[in-house]
């Protein structure tokens, strides 16, 4: 349900140990550093949201999407705060609270850098496909100087480098909650379907989003979930 | 095709220039071209003008580029598929948005340290920096002596300008032109920087 | 000079051929030219004929040669003086940290294949290897007959030792004085994995 203001989450209020009131205010307080992100239990927030959904409300997808977006942003914020980026001096980080002015300045600077990145991307894209001449002359024997110190430093860093963890499975989310909800609806038109079948060809992220979409449809009363035993097979049925 | 070359014939300015350009994989500055060929200013301009016609992108598989403060012969992107088949190499994958952001930091705010880049972006950028060093698009151009441990200062390279088909920094839009005043005002408003403590900023969720 | 290139324009046979010839320092056989460009016999002859005119020794600083069973672009000997001066003046570009890393792999773990170098470093190193081969610091010293396709084994050259002011391998500190046992074991593990053809060189995208 979307309020007159056009903000889908307008009516959503939360009750936490550290805060009680409108969810939007909570976000504002966190952003303005008036509430410590560490103190906000994100899991609890998600449960409150799911419990708050009005029974039989048919139009919650937009609200769900907004909530998922802001919750993801909170997770990101929290993880960034947990692993703070070193500041310019390389010294202590974020001791004093950041004023809205400072935050605005930082965001502005970042926004500009991001736009700059777009300009760079465009130029690099337009200039791919130029290959240089392979007829470059070899430097005269003896002209080339190799810095042995640099070589040994390179050896040390190469041989002691930790292997990066594999990240191939973290593909980008390529479908939206809405698209998956539509997919679930059309699959259900042919009768019950197991969750495993539904997500068989999806990567883990998409499978997770599909589950969120299914939960959303349950709340809308469009489908029922059937799971006879804990952790057992899960079947989606038209409601 | 490999007929006798008359040794007494003096090569034209264009011929001298293209011979030098063929044996360089990097762009060659006008000064270096003049030193090598012995041409004067007028001869250089004349020769480059002729090469511009001979290596025009409309008709030639090899084109003359003016990039990174110099001149370079390179393959025409229209022929890239044949080149890649010949080399049995895939076209280099485009850079991620993270990589473009790091380059943007170095181009517009640099030279700067890894730490400064991470601070601007709000995330640790070391892995991305390493990859860009690897690709030769970033280089360590000095050290920040003021900071403990004198961390390396990173800047974009000539190779970056060549890859972007740019002559210099001046070919990129100025940073301040990239974000409009209206947009900046909206950012400030959303963050409550304009001091409106009683009302929560509108559309906060979307702004996250 | 670097104006927009029309993507829909199909390059002429001559354009395709000269692009391929620009990126090969070695003569390219007619068969290889046809494979890369997709031209038929008639197209190849037509294109080479046109290039013979464009790169005629009477007028051009770059000439088309038909040598060693293949075709090659080369500088016109009439321009040799300019090319020599350029070579004298041009200072060799210093090696990148990536190049130093590849050389240290070849020095301490070599001879080894491109794939093994990429596996040890965690990034695809083909471009860096090509550059080092061109500079004469690396050379193909054999082939790994055990692996499918018998990939070339790469080792450092005499030129490398000369450039480093070293007489031989013995002039470099032993590997175990540079890194600990545990780290060495990990390197060996990565090397071992590289020899199993099922494992592609890890981390092409590396952080990007």
C-alpha cells in the first residue's frame, strides 16, 4: 500500500530496544549518525517487517522492494562500518561523529567521482579495439636496466600472496522481485510446483530473491507454502 | 613488392614519420618525432597531414591516432575481430564500475594514496588498484612522505590516456560539471544537511 | 584523426590484411592471413595487391615485404637513419611491477608455462609474457610435453641476467630466504593445480 506521499514505507513503524517509531525516521537517524548502526538488529528489523504486513493486502510488492532495498543498504552500511576504510591520514577512523554537512560533502564528492567513472567508461568503451604496432624495436642489448631490488620485492609479493576466495558464484542479480513474482504466478497456473524445481536453473542470489518473492505472494494471499517437515521439500500451491 | 629502393632518393616527411611510428608501440611525441626524423615544424605538420589521409579510419585498416600526447599507428577497431582471431586472444573484458571509479579518483583527485581512494569510495579498493596496476592503467608516481610509512601515490598512466583515446586530462569533462546544482541540492536535502530536524527527509529509503 | 569509426562499414580486404600485419612482428603466411580475415583466395590476392601499392618502396616509409613464406610490414631501408636515431633516443620503458612478478616466477620456478605463471600470480599474465618475449627478457626454452597441446616453457634469458647485472641464477638470493615454508607450499600447490589441465588459470576477473 502506498500512501499519498508516494512513499511505499510511509506507514511502517518499528519497535526495537534502541528505537521505536516510523521506519523512515530510523533510516534518517542512522544516516545522520544519531543512531549507531551497530545497535540496530537487522534480523529483528526484517522479522518485524514481515510480521507487519497486513493480511490479504494485494499490493505489497512495491513496498517489499523498497524495504529490501533499504535493508540491503543497511547491511552494506553496517559491513562498511565494521571494516572501516582507512582515512586519508591512515590514522584513526571516524572518531568524531559526522555532521550532515560533512556527510553531504562526502556524498557529493563520491557522486562526482561516480559520474567521472561513467565518462571514463564511455571513452574506454569507444576506444576498445585499437591494437598497437607489434613492430616495436627491441632496446639495444645492455640498454635495459633491471632493478634487482624491485625484482626481489616482486618475488616476495607474488610468492606470499594469499589466494583470493572464489567469487564466481556472486553473480549480479539480473531479475527483479516483480519479475520473479510474475514467473512464480505463471508457473502456478499449471498447478503446484516445488521450490527446488522453480529455482533449479537460478544462481544462489536469484534463488534467494525468488524465495522473497514467494513469501511476498503468500502474504498477498496468492499462494500457499507447503512444507510437511522442517527443512524438507517445499511446495508452492495456488491459494 | 620488395623491389630495389633507391638509396639516393630522399624519403618524404610522411615516409620518415610512418617508419618511426611503425617501430613504436607507444604514442610518440611531436618532439621525439622531430628529433628522430630531423624534420622542422612545417615538415612535421605536412607529414602528419599526409599520414592522416593515408591512414584515415574510413578506408584504412591501420589508423593514425593522436593520443596521450603523441602519435601512434594502431589497428582500426572495425578490423578488431580479424586481429583477435589472428592473436587467438579475446578482446579485453571491459572494466568493472569499481575499476572505473578508482580511475576516476586517480584522474580527477590524484595522485593519491590507496587509502585516500578507499576513503572517497567508502570501500577498500586495494584489489581493484592491484588489477589496474597490472593492466598498466594506474602507476605509482611517488610517495606521500607526510603520512606514516610513506604510502605510494597513484596516478593514471599514458597507457590510460591511450586506452581512453584521450590526449590529456583536458579531454575529460571537468569534475564540477558532472553533477548539476539541482542534484547537489537534492543530496543535501535528503541528508538533512539543510537543518530540518522536525521532519524526516523524504524518500530516504530510495536515497540509501 | 581518431574520428568516429562506422561500425556498420565492412572493412575492405586490404584493410583487414594490414590490420593483421600491423600486430605481427613475424611474417604471416597466406593461410594464416586467410584464417584471420576470413578472405577467400581472390580477396586475399586483391587485398595484397592494393597493399603493394599503398606500401610501395618508392613512396612509403612502411613497406610490404614477401619474405620467408609470408607477408610482413617493415620500415623502408631508405628511412633507416631516422629509425636508428629513434632507437637511440627512445629510452626503454621501465618494467612494470607485473613484469617483475612474471620474471621472478620464471627465475625462481622456471622454466614454466604461461598457464603456470598465471596460476601462481592469480591473474592472466599472457599480455605481460608477450611483452617480455618482445623485449628479449623471456624466451621459449622448450615445451611441456605432458600437457595437452604441449605449451611452451618459458625461462629467463642471458639478456635478463645482463640487464640485472647478474652472472647467473646463483647471484640471486635463494627462494627460501625470501618467503616462508608455508607460503612456498602454497605456491607449489598452485603450480601443481596449473599442471592439471582441468583447472583454468584462476581469477581472470580478480576483484574487478
